[in-house]
């Protein structure tokens, strides 16, 4: 791809980074080692992202409870704090243009920064889980329970966890260690999943520590007497004004578990709002059942000088996220002429590369080995914990767009009237036009349309994203200098 432009709207920084999770922090550290000026914009009030949320404030028993993988974020956050990057916490990026100018809101006012390159490290979001009753009070996501635990040490009592994915087991064990085990774990994985994973088992054995950890968690839950319902289907949440029970079928038998706290989870997917806003090319990832941006070997998108690192590039976890952050940062340094290698590794710094201590070939080989080793478990997990058919193809009466209260049946009716994709359905029904701007319904709507039309998700595609990326007060917009106009829109 071409080099950097000589000018930008505000050429203050060599590199702008959105997000301060493992990818954003690692990218900032690597870029600073290469001598680049870096600004990091982060919605949270402290670095860590979702994986290492509140890592600087969490210590003692709670850090031990959350496990060594969580504690590993502490030295990364410390190194990030000391690397010399400009860090802007509580900064909500609500617009990015192709000149790499970023508009953001902070403390009630809007500001603008820019970079000669941009690394999007906004991570992942939980997959929407449309099923009957999912909008009732008392129903949340599994990730939300973990946020309460990490940030505030709060664990709800008598929660029922419903869905699939390793995160459900991790949260269940953390709740157990906190003294408030879940009432039950209802797993909705397809009973035939075990057959699907067999071809991936040899590769998964390369990542045997992950397998061992998973088996250990399952054994602990069973030993503690936490009921595990595998192969559940037709899940729904009953209640009038709030959640009252989880109902599901297993082996032809209907089960009803009374509870006022339900946590749903069907895995996580890349947060694609910024890449969609910039009109980066995307492709359907059949293994992860989601869209991912099209990236080259250095994590650069189809838009020059825009990179994606972390789970936004495809779900890989914290270790892979940090490695990807370093890959993208060192590629930026190379394009600016301050580093000579194509990519970093877990053991090689940009300073070593630029000083000639390590060759490009050595660095690239080391990186491939590190990433391949950590990613070896992914095909196994993605086959074992594929999102349930009920979530991918909700029943007609199920709400899929929470903001505008649009059902799956209404989406199918719009397709029958001729709507070819999500943007036309949005025009018909306003689906995706609420405060979440499609985050909670985008994949579901695209999937329903693709199924109804008998087309691939790539053909149907996704919502067209426009600014602002997050709800914005007019007072915040009015403080932007210069203000948007007809001649110079957002």
C-alpha cells in the first residue's frame, strides 16, 4: 500500500490509537520504542479494555480470584503508562474521516485530533442473543456480570448462565470463587458439535494449556454441584415485568429454572463500527460466524494507513491481541522510516530491529510462531461453541432490534416486500437506527435476510455506518472547532 500523506488535518501525532485494551497498549508501547508520537483515545477511565478492566485498581483477593491471565495485564498497563504516549481516558470517538481526523467527546465537549496512521483497537462486543424474553429487566450479558466483578467486586446471587462459549465457564468459576456460584449453566451448543470438533483436535493439542484449563473449570463446577445442562434448545426467559425463570428443552424434556438474574452469551464478535464508518472492506468469517475487516499480513485495511489490531481483526484473545498490536505498530514505524522489520514478535522489540540486532526474517518467523501457537485452539473452540441455531435464526415473534422493537418476522416481511439488505430494511422499519446503532441487531438482521433470500452473508452485507458513532449531545457537537457545515460535513 502507499506511504503516508505529507499532510493531515492536524498533523500533531504520528499514530492515533482507538482503545487501550491489550492491543492498544501493546501498539502504543511498540510505537513509542520506535520514536513515534502517539495519542491513545479510550472510552474507559483507565487502561485495560474489557479483558483487563480495572487492572490497576484491582488487587489482593479479587485479582487472585480473577486468575493469572487477568493479572498478566498489570505489567502491560504499567509499561503503557510509562511509555510516553498521550493517553486520553473517558474519550468517546464519535467520528473518523479518511484523512484520519478523529472527533471525540470528553467531559461534555468535543475535540479533534489526527494521526498520520490509525490503529483501531476497539476490541470485540458480545454477539447479540435474540431469544424470547431477552429484553426483560434482570436479563444481561455474561460480559456485564464480569464487568461488575472486575470493576466493583459485585456478584449477583442465583444467576442462571445461558448460551455457549468458554467465557461462560470462566465467569461461572469466578462466581464460584467469589462465594456466589451460578444457579445453573445452560449450554446451547449443538449436540453434534463434538463430531465437528474431532478434525480440529490434533491442532488444539498444540494449545494443550487452554484445553487443560477448560477441563479443570468443568471439573470444578461439577464438584461444586453447579448443574450443567448441555445440548439445551428452545431457550426462553419467562416473566411479565422482569425475568422470573429460564425455560428450555433437553432431550425432549422441558426444564424450568426460577431466577431473577439471567446472563446470556453466544461468544464475542469484532466491533466493526469504525471500520464500517471508514468504508473498509469486510468479509464473512464462516468459522466465527461474523464479519471481519479485510487485512493484509501487517493488519492494514483496504484504506491506506488504517490498521486493525486485537479482537477487532478477528477473535483471538488477549495474547494474540497484544501481538497484533505490536505487528501494526511496527508496520507503522516501518512506513515512517523508523524501523526496518516487517513485524515484531513477543521477544523482539522495535529498538532491536531498528538497531540491526535482529533481521526481518528472524522477526517475522518468530511472530508467526507466536501467533500460530496461541491461535491453535481457535478452530476447535469455534467448532465446539458455534452460536446456536435459535440465535442465528430467531422465531418470527422474537425481538431482534431492541431499540426500535422490531421482530424477526417483521424483518422477513420486509425481505418479502423486496428489501435486499440491512440498509433497505433500516429504511422500511428503522431497525438499526436506535442508540446502539446496530450493535445489538446488526448480525441478527443480516443473518435473517441472508437466510430468507438464500444468499451468503457477504452478499447481504451489513448496515452502512454513519457518524456519530455514539449518541452525542448537541452541546458537545457545538463545541467542536470548526463546527460542521454543509461544505464541511462530519
